[in-house]
C-alpha cells in the first residue's frame, strides 16, 4: 500500500483502503489544502492580502460583515453532535444477541401468543437497551450543558458606514467573517486564521496545534516587514496566527483570511466528524457474539432433528429447539455488560474520571500501550528556572541576582521566563530589591535582537565627585548576547564564592567554552538565556540599542517545564500493570528526552515525526514497537503511530488535549482527554479526566479491568453451563422416549440462572487478575466452553441414570418426575459453576464472591428447590420430588464441584491462561 506523507495528495493514493485509512487520507488532504492557502497568504505582501479578502485596514462596515456572515456561515468548526434521542435509543439495541432474542421471541409469539417466554424475553431486551441508552444520553446532555455556559468574544474593528471611521467592537467569535480586522492582546484566543498587519512583542501559545510547551515569537512591525515569508507550514509562519491558539504577551492587529471549516483548525476538526473506527471492545464483542451464534446454528438444528425423529412430534420438537436456542444464548449479556459499564462509570466519576462512551471502560482495562503527550501529563505545564550558572557551568547566585533585576524592573509585559525568575527569587528570598537600585531606562525586547536591557541607577556615591553609577543588565538569546560581550566575570573554575570575582577578557577560547556550556544545557532539554552587564560611568537619562555593546558576560539562566513530582511513581504503577507508556509530542526532541529521562522512562533513540513519513506500514509497526519517545510529531503522524501499534496487536490508549491530538484520540481504542482541553479534543475522546494526572488514569485502568473481568466471567459461566446443558439434551434426546425437559422448563431454568448473574458486576476480582491487561479472546472462550461445559454433562447423565433406575422415571407416565429431578440438578450445577470458575483459586476457601453474588446464588438455589413444590408446579409441568432424591443430589453436586476444580486447574496449566 502506498503510504501518504504530508506532501502526497490523498487523491493519488490507491483505492481499496479501509474506511479508517480513507479518513486519515481525508484529514491529510484537507489540512494540506488549507495549509497551502495560508502559506500563500504568508508569502504575499500585506496590502495584497487585504485586497484578496476585499478589506481595508479600517475594517468592514456592519452591513458588509452581515452579508459575509450570511455567505460564509458562522465561524464554527464541524462538531460531532449527539444523535437524536430516538436514534441513540435505537443504537442501544444494535446488538447481535438482542437480534437473536427478538427473532426467537417473534417465533414463540407466532407459535403461541400466550407463551410467558415471550414476556420474559421482552423484559430482558427492554431493560438491557434502556440501561445503555440512559447512561450515554445523560453523558451527552451534561457535555452540551457545559458547552452552552461558555460564550467567547473578540475585539473587531468595524465601521458604521463607508465614510465613517473605525470603531472597536466586542463581537461573539462565531460572528467573525473573512476580511474582519481583529485586534489582539495578551490573553486573547485567536478567533480565526489571521494574517498579521501590525505586531508588537507578540508571543503566541501554539501548544494546541503544535504541542510546543513554550510560546512562539511572531514577527514585529517595529523591526521587520510583515510581508512575504516563504513557508510550507502555516503553524511556523511568523506573520500568521491561527484559530485554536492564544496570545500570551504583546499586541497585534490582523485581517481574517479564513473562518470556520476553512481554517487550519477547522480542516482537521471537520475530517474527524462521522463514524468512529471499530475499537478493541467492538471487535471483541463481535467475535464472541459470532462464536456463540455459530454454536447455536449448529446445535439447535441437531436437537430439532433428533427430537423430531425420535419423538415423532415435529411441532413440539420445533418449540423445544427454540427453547434450546434461547438456552444457548447469553440473553442477559447486553444487560450484564450495560450494568457492568454503568457501575464502572459511576465508580470512575467518583475518581474524577468522566466516561463519555461506556465501551471505553473495558478498552481501558484491556489497554497495554498508552501514548501520551508530555506537557501537563508528565510535566507541570509551567516554566520554572531550573539553574543559574556562571561561565564555567557552576551555580552562581550573582547570575540569579542580575537576572532578577532585569525581570523585575522591565516595564513591558513579562513573559513566562521573566516570571519564572521572579518566582524563584521570591520562593528562595535570596534577592531583595531595595534602595540600592532605581529604574533609569530600558531598551525593550524585539524579535530581531532577541534580547532586552534595563538600565539601573546603583544609587552609590562614586569617588569625591558624588556621581551615581548606572549599570545596564541585558538578558536574551545566547548567541545574540555573546556577540556583544567583550569581557566576562570570572572567579576561576571550581573557585568558591568567597574567593571573589574578577572581570577578564572574553577570549575566543572562553567564548567557545561558554557557548559549549549553553549547548550542553540545550541538549538536556533546557531553554537557555544569557545574562550580561555593563557599567556606565558617564550616566545619562536615555539609552539606545547602540549602548548594548562592550558587555560583560555574567552567566546563564536555564529554564524547564519541570516533571510532576508523582509522574515517575505513576508511570511505574502503569508499568506494574503491564502498560507500556510511549510519549508522542509535538515539542522538540531535546526537551522531550530530558523530561522523559527525569520521570524514569527508558528514552533510547528519539524518533522525529518526519522520520515516520518515509516508512511503510510494516516498517512503522516495527519502529513503533521499539520506540519510547516520538518528538516533533504532527496530527497525521500521531494517528499513524496509533494505528501501527494497533496493527501490531496492541490495545492502545491515547492521552491528549490539543487539536493536534484529535485524530489520534479518535483512532485509539480509548481516547483520553482532560476537561481543560480544546473542544474538538474533548469531543474526540471517550474518557475525560478532571485532573491531568496519570495516577487518576491508573485508578481508571483498575476499574476497567474489574469491569472487563466480571463481563468475561458472565460470558464463560453462561456459555459453558448452557453448552453443557444442551450437550446433555442431545444425549438424553437420543435415548429417552420423551422430552428430557419441557421448553418452558428450559426457559425458566435459564431465566432463574441469568437473573442470579445480574449481581456479577458487583463481584470482586482477584488482585492478581488486575495486574495485567485483559483482552477479548473469542477462541479462548470457545475452548473454555467445550472443555468445562461437558463436565456438567457427565453429572447430568449421572442424574438421568439415577432418575431412570433408582426412582423409576423411565416412561412417559413418569416424565414429570424425570424432568423435575433434572431441572433442579441442572439449575444448581449451573449456579455452583459461578463460584467454581469466577476465580482460579479454590472457591469458598481461597477466594469468596462478594455478598451480592452470594445472596443471588442462595436465592437461585432456593427458587430451584421451591418450584417443584410451589403452586406454579402444575402450570410449568413440575411434580414434587421424594425426600430420598436430595442425598443423591448432594452427592452428584459434590462430585461435580470436585471434578470441575480438577479440570479447571488442568486447563489453566495446559493453556497458560488466567481462566
């Protein structure tokens, strides 16, 4: 198959791909097309861009804006809306077992409209679907209510008429149109895709699109022209700002070039709406369902034919065959699954986890690979000053002091790194600004110089002339500051602070050494700034950029988004539960490697997103399997990595909160986001964490495995016991001249047993079971069914012989006695198997069921013993059993439990399985 890269138009890809691959190609093609349009806007002069959208610097008139709103539509991206309630209700009943039961109920009603079995099946089907519908409908309503609480506006420049001057208005973001002139300030969300016209100190947080944790600097009209920038990636263009990002500092004015689905954000969001890919849960349920239905299609005709030929009553044989079909169908499976999932959702909500799609709970339990972003998950999502170093790489308080003075006295809006320096000093109380210093002037930051300076009065008398001394403190990018330095402050490598400092010439050797110190910190994932000073002995009132010369290098400030204190422990907890964590981030490789190493991940070789583009699917699968950290990854590459891991047989979870994560969230078996994520990420996710914390996720995994384990318990219990009963029916039908059990008896037996299983969601799981991922295994369920099921048939046949030879129930005149005796033994053995196979340990001794399961088991046993003696007995075909029947019953059941335990132990060892 041809692999699409970001440079390959999707229309050139070969046909015959899966729906999932077509969706990925659609996302890529739409994003490429929008990216090309934005790149063209970036490359053209601002005047031409204004002309292309028929606008001016003064903005649109109100009338023009209204016409464009009608023509282009509201400025909203495509969203996946919940279907109408009746469609949700219908979807809740889309299940193969429900289809089988509805068909069987229809057949029974056609045969006998008064058959109570029809009512029994209708109640089962109704409750099962309603449980699922109500949980998902309620979750959708809650999400909609939260969205309606938020109304966001932006500042737009418009005119009352063609001859009037511009006025700034606050308008809802969804009413912004192409051609609008938008004013931006710190804290603003970017309402659409804008081509910048003017800009001053503009820093934009693009983490939602690119995954970069630090804000990105945009071009500044004071130092360079905003026109004509060649780029192939609109996110990297310094004269474009895109919907989904936000202003962290500075001001700007821009003209809207795209809104709604035409934006870069909207191109990705629109391709994510529609039918979701099949998850591990969906595939598992389908395979198990088909397995059981195949057994039914084989067994039921055989039972029908044997009974028809041996008894001669084909109508009765048909009804009996239908009853056997019901007996083979785990009709309570949808209800038990729904109850399991609903209980899991409630339990997880108490642990700050909101479940949007119930199926995701079991996928969470089956998850064995978690792909996660770095920012906010492994890190604290804030910038801190990690170290302050002199020119030799030794920690030096003087560097911190000068860095603090620069950040404290500047009058412009402080960026995140300035604030980090101030916070560090405030926490440590190492520097106090007092009467020693006062502000004289500053040279503001700009993106050409990439530095800023403050000039302070030292407030100290120098010599006899009483002159005050000024000191310039410059902080900025290492390369730019070093170019201006002629000297450095040095106390000698390894010298103590007490040994004093000296100002020495910055030789080429020392310049190279200082550069190497900065680069070493960069390679450790730190953002490094240089700090330099200049003593000014001839002070004046104002200073210019020309005065930033002849500086003395003091040292370096190194910043980091620090790892969370509990991230390492949480990762170890996930590893102990068999979950491999892979970091897939849009941030750069050095930062990603540093953070991952700090939290205890085995980083190895960091793979860049661009490296994956050249790989076919097979090569990418191999690479994804051995790689822990992926960096500089775009949305298409993230989704490809997820699909590669799934193709390798893994159940994949993806944790992310940006628009760049939405495609991967949707493709993963379980998409996990947080309540502070962008809307499209929350819509694409299956599970929302109210705290972006891996510890919270770990608790969710345990709950998911408990839910999954209890579901599998029910399937294995029901499938094996029902198969054993039907196998017994086959044997009995071949040798007994009457029906071994009436159809209504089979239905009642099945109903009592299944009602008892409604307590399964409240059962406890063995602690050992929760330590590893648990997944669907249709073949394993089939193998278990044909291994354990016939064990009960051995004792069913033993009871047949007891009834036939000991109690003389060997003719049609005594068939009610035979049927009643087998009914009780069959029901009690079915009920006991719940305890025999709910654990790999010895039941009742090493592992006990929860009290709800114990209570329901006792009620089922008492019901079975009561029915042959109850007022209902005649209408159901039962007759009272003699007292000496019960010692035989106890002996048969004890022997059954013993053999089942032996077979179970052999099965676990033979197939190396849990159970």
